């Protein structure tokens, strides 16, 4: 390791999860985290997580000694439960609905998680081979705060290898790593707004009529189908719109930088 630099992330579990649970991966390489981290990511409390597990709203975690290990599917289910609670559903009604979805296809499949990336582990040495060591040292804390890298023992977990590869190519092309992270931050904000827009459209035109009708079982297939169609359609719309906007702005930037070409007046 070329730099005496090590970051370790631990979560101190309480009560039933006493001991220290380090954020990491299981033997199959699947990203796992403790109950404190699950609650933090979902924006709820450890007490609520345990309640939902006991009520059958969340699958039981993998246990290792007295420590519980949760996965991404637990986070997805917990976010769904919290959303439904926020809309006034009782815990018993939520359990019936999630059980119906699971009986159909499995909640992760219904929500499109079959396309989710598999995380991978890297060492600090590998990151330093990808990025200039001085830039990496100055921006690593920022990358961690953005969730692009997650400390794990002597190395890191990369939740999205695609973003890692994209960042590597941009930096190799002459873009400073700090500038790349700034674009990631802006992209996160923009895509969150886009996701909200698509979800609001779905809620208004698909979910709320289903809810108003009393969530009849015979219409569940239609709701599931709408969810399955929305995710890839939304992705295609965003990719097409971004490609068009990129081309338009690149052309404009080049034209305004050509000698003898005046830049558009401000305002």
C-alpha cells in the first residue's frame, strides 16, 4: 500500500445486536450491513426495524452470533413499508399487500432490482492505480460521503462498478477527480428529481386509483405490470433526453468558442 491510509467503518449494534458489525460482504460477495446502517439508510430507527421484522413486514436478517446482517432487499422492503405507513396504511394491511406481491413474483423482482449492479471489492492500491494518488487522497472522504466507495477493512466496496469505470475514464481523459465528483453530486440531485417525477406520475395514475378501489387482488397483476414497465421506460426517456441535451450544449459551446463567433448575450 503506497500510502499509510486506512479507513474502517463500523456500526455498533445495540440490544439484540450487541457487538460490532462491520459493513461488508458475505461469503458470496453480497453487500451486507448492520441494523444501524439499515435504519440510517432508510431514515428510520433501529427500534422500528426490529418491530417490522417481528411483525413479518421485513424478512429476517442473516445472523452471525448475536449480530444481524441485512442486504439491499431489506432496505428496499423497508423503504416501501415506510412509504405505505406514511400514506396511512396499517401494518396488517401492508403485510397483506407485500405478501401478495411476494406471492406474485417477489418484491425485488417486481421493483426491477434484477437489473441492479453487483458491488465489488477493491483495495486502496487499485484505486491509486486508477486515480492520481494526490487527487485520491484529497477527494476520498468526499467519495465516501457520496456513497461511491464504502470502507471495508483494509479496502473498499464499490456499490456501482459502472460509476467507478466511468470516473476512471474521465480522469484518464484529463478531468480532475474533484470535478468528476462534483458532476456526480449534481447528477444525483437531477436524477432524484426525475425519479420523483416518474414516481408521482405512477402514484397519481396507477397507484391511487388502485388504492381508492380498495386494492382488489384481481387488479394486482395490472399494478405489478405497470411497475415493471415504468422502470425501463423511464430509463430510456432519461437517456434519450440527456443525449439530446448533451449534443445541443456541446454544439453551442463549440460554436461560441470559435474565433470570430460572438457569444450569446446574457439574459
